[in-house]
C-alpha cells in the first residue's frame, strides 16, 4: 500500500509539477553549456559509442547471448538451494529468555537455588545489563504460562536477560546464548532451553519454536516412544540446539482402575464413581458467598487429613442409586503411578512435539537434515508426523508470496499489452524479471543472507520496477520503426538513445537502497534483505536488459517476419 500510494503521488508530480519547474529552469538556462556540462556530455557520448559496439556484437551473436542469459538464470535457480531458507532472518534482539524445568516433584526452594546459580553465571558475562527471574507460577507469570513461555509449577522458572545494545558489544545474541549453554549445570532430569524471543517481537505466537516436529496418535506411551526416537536421531544435526519433547511423564498420581463387573453388581456406573471421587478430592462448588459485589466460591470436599494417603482414597464412599454406601476399594483398585504433566491436542488429535532452536544455520537446511535423519522411522497405523514451527510459517508465507508474484506478473503483462497494443513486445519486456532474479541470488550470496520473507517482498517489488527499463527501450524502438527506420538500426539507435535514462533510473534507485542494505543498526537484519534484493536485482537487470532485451526484440521481430512471409 505504501509503495502504491507513493507511486501514484509521484505520477501526479511528474505530470504536473515537474513540467512546470522544467519550463522555468529551461527559460533561464544559458545557451552555451558550461565546461563541466560539456565534459560530462563528452564522457557519456564515449560511453554510448562503446555500448553501441558491444550491442552490435550481441545482435550478431543472438543465440550465444540468449544461451548465456538462460544459463545464468538456471544457475541462479539452482543456487537457491545453497542460499538457505528462513521465515524471518535471525535478529540480534538484546533479550534472552531461559526456560528452566527441574524434575517433577522438585520443591520451590530447590528450583530457586538452581536459578540463583544461573543468575550468577549470567551476571558474570560482560554483555549482561541485568536479569530478572520468575520461579514457580506467580501472578506476574500467569499470562506467560498461558502462552507456553512461563513457569507452570514450582519445578519451573524463567530467567530474562537484558543485554547491552548491539552497537556496544562484539558478540551476537546467539553467540552469548551459546556461551551460556556451555556453562549450564548438568542436573539429571532437568532441562534448560532458550526461548526464541524473535517470535515475540515479530508477532509470532508464544511458544513457537524455530524447529517443531509434531507427532500425532491416540496412545501417549507410543507417542512418547516415537518422539524420544526422533529427539535422539536429530541430536547430531548441525545448528540444532535445545532439543526437547513436550510430553513430560513422571507426575506422581493415584490411578483408579474401576472393576466394571463389581461396579455393575453394586448398581454403579463409571461416571458415578468418577464424579464421587472428584467431589471428595477436588470438591464441588455448592454456592457462592457475595460481599459488596464480589463473589467467592464455597467448595465442599473431604477434610485435608481425610484425603492424604492411598487408604484415604480407597475409603471414599459412593452412594448408589439404591441408597447403598459403597467404599471405593470394593469396586476399584487404587494404584500409585506417574502420568503426563500436560496432554496437548491439535485438531482433536493427541500430539507430542519435538522442539529445538537454531544456531548460525537457516531453518530450511536444518529441516532437510532432520527429514533425512528421521526417514527410517516406521510409524504404527494411526500415527503421523507434521512439521510446524517457523518452518511451517515459512512454507505458508512463501506459497502466498509466490501466488502474489504470479498475479503481479499477470497484471503487469496485461497493462503492457494494453499500452503497446501487442502481445509480443510485453513478452520481450517481461524477460527482465527472470534476469533480475540472477542479481537477487548474487546479492544475497554476497552479503551472506538467506531467502526469507523480506527478501521475497523485495522480489515482488522488483517485478514492478525492473520492467520500466525495458518499457523505455522498447517504446522508443517502436517509435523509430514507425518512422520507417531499418529494424537493425532502430534497435541500435533506440537502445543507445535510451541508455542514459536507463542508467539514471537504475542508479538512483540503487543508491537510495544502499543505506538500508548496508545498515548494521538494531533490527537491520529484517530490513537489509529487501534492500539487497532490490538493489542487486536492479543492477543485474539493467546490465542484462541493455544487452538481452534488444536481442530478444530482434529475435521476436524475425519470427514475426517469417510468419507473415
């Protein structure tokens, strides 16, 4: 929307204000050009003469020029796999979030002791400004816990680290986090994971990891076995850090196994037994106490000393429809066991996720390695695997942007076809779009960038910009043809005359993009890929347009003559 409105305003200025200002300047201009102007004109005439010589050679070797251009385009397509792919480029955000999960059953005091030792390690780093910790579920951390980024029990904690700004340190946030990882204590059953803060600052959902492998199926034990196998197989993947599974088994609990036959003899159903046990242990809200507009639940349940042990649970009394008072141990067996801390579902399917962070490697390459490492795993019937995280976001965004690119190219072609009143000449101009992609790949390689959403947006912008040079050139060639100029001479003269406007429009746009492309300030990682894409795409498109577009025009014109003859 910003680009569209800016161009519309620019069109209005170009049609009204620019001619008026030009007329004023032209009336006051001296008849004799200055020395500097004459020198510049002489230099440009020399450049135009060299260009005519090179263009004449290209027009005489059309097949070779087309083959070279097509070969460069194919090479750029193949090179995309070497670039790497990401949803958003990793930003150097000066905030770290460390999620601490101690073994289930760890007391609040033990968790707090471990967190204090972590704080000491963190504060020893020269890049640390301060840190703040949340141990256990508190009023302040409830919102984070709801998003999956905060502690949910006394055995969990979150440590937030504020680093100094990017300009005041040498190491990146990733490097600092990796140095923390190497100094973390080794505690059996405990996990330490750095949460990707970029998901928060770029609008991602809380809890989303760069790498997420989702395993679906009905049985939690089978899901745990599959997820553990995947986690073990991907440990060796380069650039993968903080691997964990979301299924945490080990929460102590009393498991009530109902004997359906005995329950039926006593006139009880499974639902009635479950409700009675729940009412005895968790209670039932019988009424509410109201004071000055505030309401408080009044919960009725067994006294605390009547629901502490296994024997207490077995003595829970269940009233049957016949009025009999049946103790729980007569219709069910109570056993001590361990269950999952949380059970997550997606689309009504039980799910266990294997998550991980990335380190100095793009998520696309990491996911390709993960797929290769886990290809041998055979899933039982009813179980399947999906890939989520930012990798899924990247795939969806790329599909959407590619569809937008196709629609944009179609609209551009339709507009040019209406303006030129021809289907052939717009096709010649559209060749500039694939030629610009060569520059995109070269620019991203040169600056060490990956193909991401900002880079793809730059490609979309290029689609509407790079055709301008071709339009200027083809339009003037057509004008010379209508005047009766020989086709070969019309191409030579039209291209050389339009050399100056092509150079001026290209270099003004490129130099306008340079500050953004070369920026190293906070957040530049998200801005620079788009600027690099536009700048290098325009540069290569300009160079190849000056040579390839006249050659394509000549080839299409020759084909038309053969058909008419």
